C-alpha cells in the first residue's frame, strides 16, 4: 500500500484534500439548513433554497462520490483493518484525530458500499 501512496491507516490523512472537500460540502449543507429556516420567515429565500438544494444533492454529492470511489473504499478499508488490530487501552497514542479518522472511515465505506451502488 505504501507504493500506492498510503503511508498511514488514518482515513483523514489518506483522503487528504478530498476530506477538506467533504468538510466544505457539509458546511454548504449547514448553510442550506440556515437558508431553509430563513425561507420559512421570508419568501425571498425559497428560490435560493431550491437552487442550492438541487446543486448540493444532485450535482456535488454525486460528483464527489463517483470521482473518489476508490479513495473512499481504500481509506475506509485500511482504517477498519487497523481498528481490528488496535486495542485502545494499550495504545497511549490513540488521540482525537484517530477517533475522527474512525468515523470518517465509516462514512467512506457507507459511500462506497451503500450510497454509490444505490444511486
């Protein structure tokens, strides 16, 4: 796996800039939620909510998921395999970054195994 460029088992480090794109995507989803609440108060936000919703759920999510399918699959698999070998009480180096990486690997595997084939 090192020949392929995977130096670690951490999903966050293996995904690299793709992880940053995912964070930006989720910030856009949060912004959509705020706009949706504002559209309940004022009708002028409804058009923006509709356009952003179409863009986020029919363009960006599919583009990210399809272009990075193998990255998600490999990163998730590597981290899950590392978790099987890891006993947390025996590993003083186990930190918050590793916990984030664990949940990122679950999300990666969900995208690669359930979401993309479902689409």
